[in-house]
């Protein structure tokens, strides 16, 4: 299939791109390169903003696109609390621009990057897809708005949509050739690994007074390559007029302190850590049930254990101490 990936030069997008190519799809990356990296994008790159509907239509038509994987977004829950406009403009509004462009070009298939943040503070874990949707930060709200638009477009115009709700994506390609390079970095695992890289003296734990066994937030970490594989399966599962939703995680939660300890073991570095105030917009505990993805998509994670996820991330950072070196 001819597939266009918005945000395909980003961390997740570049791994999805590789997985799709290995499965035989023809891929075009559409990325503004504001956050993405040229080196991560492969040869077929259109530099453009999803907000630019005309440029987008041109890219869709010229490349005879049959399906879109929509990854382009701002992704920092903490930042979204202080700059909500950025999130509703860049995540929600561009979702509508993309849907309109797809409608004009007669493209009926989409896989959407959604997030566990749509659940807010869950009433129970592991979270199932039909559980209550109640985001507690603008990031989750901005993505949930797009999910609502997707449902409306599927019903009205016969689009087929698969929405993938990612839990905490981490790790890097086992080759060490592509990995995570956010400027500035805000995610836990790459930040912790900056300590043994000599880039920061220690790590701050955002809140150690949560109602969890060690007081720190619990998250479900998923290897970026396992996440990428789910996109390949999802694109094959798109059905006209239907929206399917899948959680993607490993069904096991790790606290911030447990993640730091895993990084200490992987790197052999003491990694000093100190408690700091809670970060606004953080739920205490997010753990996925991915049973639906396993049964309906036949998704099987290859790297479900946290030490492997951290090991692959560590390998990438050691090989690429300055990331892609382009920012
Ligand atoms: N976190 C932390 N210190 C940091 C960065 C993150 O304690 O320097 C915590 C954060 O509060 C959350 C968890 O680590 O509980 C995962 O945060 P991340 O930003 O990686 O992902 P999110 O859960 O926001 O998608």
C-alpha cells in the first residue's frame, strides 16, 4: 500500500516507517522537521506542516496515497498544562485539516496515534479500551477530540480508522541506528540515561507522595519496535466505516524509582535521584490491558521486559551521544 506518515521523521514515526517498509509498503514521510530529524525520515521525505492543507493535498495526490498514519503531534503532558493553545492548535486542529484533505483526495484509511492520556486518572488498572475517557491534561484532551472527529468522519464518510492508544513508549531500534532525540528531552528513560552520559548530574523524581507502593508514579513501558509492529498490523485491520481502538502496553507497571534502578543496572552508574514536586497533569498509575490488540490484531510484543527496553535505549544513546546532531 502507498502510505503517508505524518510525523514520520520523529521518534515513533521513524520506527513505524522501518516496520512498514519491511512489510513491503511504499512509504512517504510528511514532516515539518520542527521536531523530527531528516536522517530518521528515509529517502522519501516531504517537508511540510500538516496545518498546510494545500501542501498536504499535493503530497497525498502526487504520491497516490492509499492510507495515512497520523503521528505528527506535540506530546508533552506537562507542557500542555501551561501551553494548552499549542496542543489544541497543533494536535486537534491539524487533525481536522488532515481529515478534510483525505476526504478531498478520496483516501479512506487512517491509523491514528492516540494516547493513554485520554483515560486521565483511571478508575482501575489494567485499563481496557471501553473504560471511562476523562483526560486530566490538555494533551490527552487534544487527542481525544481527534478520536471524536475520527468517529464522526467514519460514520459520515465511510472512513476506516484504527486508533492506537500508546502507553509509555521507550527503547530504540536494536541496530542502534534510530532512537529517541527530543530537544529538549522530557521523557523519563532518556533523561535518566543522560546522567551516565555525563549530560546531567542527577534525575528529579516528580512526586514521591503518590498512593503507590514506593510513592512514585507507575507507568507501562512499551518498546518502540513493538509499537511500530502494531501499526503494520493496524493498517491491515482497517475496515471502511469502522473505528477500532487498541491500547498498546505490556500490562505491567513500573514506578519511577524502579525505572531509575533498572537504568542503574543497565549502565553501571549510580545515577543520583532526588524527590521534587509533582508534575501537574500526571496520573498516579497507568497500566494497559492490551488483550484486544493481542487477540484482534494478533500483536505479540518481542521486547516486553523493561531491562531490554532500557538496554536498547542505552545502546542508541552511547552510539549517538548527540542524537541525530541536527538541532
Ligand atoms: N518523570 C520524573 N522525572 C523526570 C521526567 C519524568 O519523575 O525528569 C516522571 C513523570 O512525572 C511520570 C513518569 O516519569 O510519572 C513518566 O513521564 P514521561 O514524561 O516519560 O511520560 P508520560 O507518562 O508523561 O507520558
